[in-house]
C-alpha cells in the first residue's frame, strides 16, 4: 500500500559477584504497567535490568521494548528508536516491536519508515490491533476509504481499543454517519478512566493529555455538529468536573468562544488558562478577542500585547491589537498593526477585503492575496474613514 509522505500523523548496574543488582533484589520495576502509568519511571530500572549479563534474549528484548516505549512517551524518540532496533535484532518476528518502532519513526517525521514498520507488523500478525488502527487512520487521512475497514477489523478483535474508537468515530462523523459516530463516542466515554489513560493520548503540542477528557470533548463536538448545544455543554462541564485544569478549561472555553452571548463564560475559562498556561501566546490572543467582543478595549490591548511579547511571529495577535487600538481611537497605530498582521499571515487578508471592497478602496476584480502597495494604501484609507472602520 502506497501512502504519501505528507500524511500528518497523529494522525515518542552490572551483575555483581557478591550482590545482585537492585532490580533483582526487589520487585521488578521495569514493567509495562509502570511504563503506562509513569513513563519516565522505567528508565532507571530497565537500564539496571539491561546491565546484567544473565538475561535471556526474550527478557532483554522485553526490557528494551519497555524502556523504548517510556522514552518515546517522554519525547526521546531517537533513544527509543535505538532500543526498538536492538530489541528487533533479538526478536525479529515480534510484530509489536515494529508497531512501536513505527511510533518513534513518526515522531521523528520518518513517515515512510513508519508505514513500512506498520506493514511489517501486519505481515507478522494480521490481528495486531495497534498496527491495524494506526495504518487504518493513516489511510483515512490520505483519502483512502478502505482505512475504515482496518478500523472495523481492529475493533472486532478488541471492541475497547481506544484509538480505534476515536479514529472511527471521527471517520463516521466525516461521512455523516451520526448514529454510528455517537455509538463509538459513547463506548469511548464509558471506558474505565484508569485503563483509558494508560493508552497515552498526545495533544497537538505532543504533550500527554487525559484521554477521558478527550473522549468527552469528541462527543461534545458530535453534539455541537448536530446542534445539540445543551448536550455538548453538559459533556464539557463533565470534563471540568472530572478534572479541572488547562485541558478541560480549553475544551469548554473553545466551545463557548463560538457561542454568541457566552463571551463572559468563555472568558472565565480563558482567564483560568492564562493563569496556568501563561506561556501560550494564542491563549492570550483568544482572551483578547473575547475582551474585544465585550468592549473592554484597554484589557484587550493588554492581552494582545502579552501575546505579541510571547510570540511576535503570529499575525493574528497584531490584528487583534489593531482592533483594540481602533476601538480606542488610535488609528495610526491600528493601521501599523494591520499591515504587520497581513505581512505575517496573508491568510488574514480575506477578512479585510470585504469592508475594503464595500468602501471602494479595493477593486472587486483580482483582489490581492498578499500584502501589496495597493492593499497597504487601502488599509490606510480605511483607517481614516469612519464608515469603513465600522463595517
């Protein structure tokens, strides 16, 4: 099966003569369960276990596999890759090792190598659910509908495979198969939270997130798409009640952000976010946008400036600051921010074209797609024209 390389994927002591090493004197701490609950904690005990010469090839491969998975989950993909490769030398017919190495390769943006490893895992064991789910999702992401069959097969083997449920419900939603999507979402939410979180879900920034909150958010998205707003909000409130923190506040705040008249409620969640995640520029930008909607111009200006201090490469923060400056009557400064915003992020240009065209400052034929002298002049003229500014 050929897959394009652009697929984003989720779609990272020696045995003594007179005394046994610490791992042998006490309980074995190099275990899958320990790795799944605290990935970093297996580094030392697995390394100590591997330092002994009296391990069978199978036991050595197992320790390498566990340490590799712990390293992969804590972001050390290159070290994980080395562990998996050493384990594969010892057990070349173990499909799980190839599925794990695929994860490390994807984390290092080696998509071709990752796909090859998944294919090898399935050649060795066609019932390997990890490989079936991963390759099925990759196929769906690349526009191959047969990927859904892979997910179906994995979930027939293990109906509680969390990523299989997650990827399939998303695929069903894309196809408008809402009843099936809700069935999978309900099953995902109902999974025991302790075992669910051992599956190690990683968010957009690559950091681990609580999988139960992800499940509630996914079902809320289905409800929202079906305009069942009350049910969606109930799931997000349940996420916050289950575990207050950045992940649940972000999920609920983002939902409320898109609801007219709920700006104050959304702002409350984004206030909590910037209190706990003050290094995230876009949190400050979103908070500034909410403050603008509430006509709290000075507060919006302060929040957007904070976003720019953290990351001055994002055009949207300059755009929001420009809107705050406009509300405050500081039109020259606003014009400077709008030009900077569109320079940094040309995707923002269409948002400004309608009012510029309606005011007659941009001809309707062949509108610009990047910052040009014509667009710059139009923005300047609009900043001096109250009727244009207020559109």
